[in-house]
C-alpha cells in the first residue's frame, strides 16, 4: 500500500511539473491608439518549474510588424519566481478600420541548454500566450457589449458590459432583457439602470430576475439602447438542473427461473425533451458479487413527463434471497444512480428504492477523452513504479 501511495505522489509531481512549468501575465493588455506613438510595455514570465529555464518571446498576429521585442531570449533561474520581458509597440499613423486590433505575445519555454555551443537540436517544452489589444476609436458614438448570465436556484443575475469605442461620451445607456421559454414564448422582462459612459471607457448594466418557473433551458434577449442607437444580444441559460428521477420499479407476473421484466418509471424535471435515455442494471448479491449486468433500450423523455424503461433479468439458476440492484440512468452526459434493495421469492420480486446520486460529466469531455487520459496516467504510474521497484531491488542487494 505504501509503495502505491509513493507512486501516486511521484505521478502527481511529474504531471504537475509538466503542466505548470511556465506562466505569463497579464492575460491581456489593452491600450488606446494614438498616431505614431511609441509605447514601452512589459510582461511577466513566471518560473514554476523549480529549475532554470530559457524563454523565447515573439509576437504574432495582426500587429506583429509594429512590435519590437527588447528581451527576446532570457533565462529565468529557479531562484526567480518571475522576470520582466520588455517590448515596444510603435503605432502606425492610422488604421484602416476602427475597433479593437489584437495580437499575441508568445512565450516559449526551452531547456536551459538552449543556445549553447554544440547544441544541434532543441525542442520547445511548453508555450504560453498573452494578448495585446489596441483600441482605435470610432467617430461619434459607438458601443459594443457582452452579456454574462449567472443563474442560481433562487435568482438569475444579468451583467451587460458596455464598451464605448466612440470619440464622444454616451449620455444614457440602459437595457431591457426579455426571458423566453422552451417554445420561445415571452415569460418575463426586466430592465437595468440607466448609466452614462465616457469616450473610450466602459461600464456595466445590471439587473436580476426571480425564476418562478420549472427547471430547464431558457433564452434571454438583451436590447441595449444608448443615445438613439441599439445593440441586441442573445444567450441561453439554465434554471435549476437537468435531472431525471427514478420514481418506481415494478416487476409483475414473475416466476423464479423465468425472465423478470422490470418496469422502470422515470420522471423528467426538465422543460425540454431529453433524447436517448437508457438504463444499465447490475445485480449484486449480499456479498457484493456481481451476478449479471444488462442494458435497456433507449427512449425519449418528454418535458416534465413520465416514461418507462423495460429491463429483462434471466433468473435461471438464481436462488431465493436478497439482492442489490445498481441502476444507472444515462442521459445528456449525466447519470442518475440508484441502489435498489430487492427480495427474490418463488413467485414475486419486490423492490425498495435506496439512495440516489447524480453524476454530471464535464461539457466537452467525452468517453474517448477520459479513456485517453486514464491510459496516459496508467503509463506514468507503471514507469514510476518500475523505477522505484528497481531502486528498491538494488538497495536490497547492497544490504
């Protein structure tokens, strides 16, 4: 057990050192355009590796031709937590288009031997990016906005960040937010406060909504008005959690040795149809030994409705007694799990629903991705364990 614990610690150290060896800040730097102006800027390179590293800094993207790197290659020692790299932005006389012009400052990590005489082939080990934005003002009044929605159980907060990219101040800006249901019917509307925004500045419009509605997915349309102009933003958000409840499990007309038909009654607590819902059932005896495992067919569960899954258990060779059924209901990257105490008699099966749990897979992480990560982790564990075992064996021989 101690050996496994050491192997896990070593694995965590290796993975973390690979992932966090170098960092950069700030994530983004925003400056305002001034014709032919030269601005000296800097970024901070963090050394989180615990050993000396060399960092190569270069610019890429739309503004790369206007950027000169003063500290393009630098060493960050293990004693230094961070180090500045300086660069210069030489602005042109004009840009063809107003708005935000973006470029990247890339920091590439190399081994400390990079650049030494006799080094013929060196591979970069990691890279990080920070952004530089140059804001070119629009003539007159011009604003852009983005909508952020923070949905809690008892309240939904709407935040609208308004950026005034124009040369003139905005005297009055406010927003009305319409909330639409699953069939795009309007169910509520809320308004923000009224604010003024100086030229080349930004401000925030805020409002809230109390969601006296069923759990589900909803749609927000934000209409921002400022000094006779208008911006429309749209975004989906969720109230409550997507959840399918296991209501009841029935077995009718059963005789021991036959195929038991389980009717699994489900209830959707969501305001939209949930497709491809299926169950997976595992039969365990009192000692936790797995007898069998089987799946159900898939069904679509309508919004706020009940649906039934059928599961079939061949009880040939099964004896009278107490069993535990582990039922997993799979839907929309989620799993509802329930343990079921089951009494098998000669002519009946009775069930009692036990604890329930719900597991939610992270968005964008599918089964293949998870398997790939697990394989990589197992390979690392095996390598670390082998090295540790060989060292322990050599020490044993010396004794």
